């Protein structure tokens, strides 16, 4: 799933064990919007996305 398809969630985007972004989906930086997720896990009301 492309990250720009996700709405109304608090996100934590992780790549190579580093947090690239943490915040609301609508505030996602442009450079991350075209990325595809490998895994999405819901934890405590937050979508944790691994790239």
C-alpha cells in the first residue's frame, strides 16, 4: 500500500530500524508519500509502517 493512500491515522514510519516520520497521515512529507509499505501494524491507535 502506498503511504499517500492512508488517511486519518497517526503514523510512525520506520525504515532500517530508524523512525523517518511520526505524526498524522495528512502531515506526511511529500518524499514519503510515494513509498510502499512492507508491513502495517496497529499499536495503541497508531499505524506503525515498515518500509
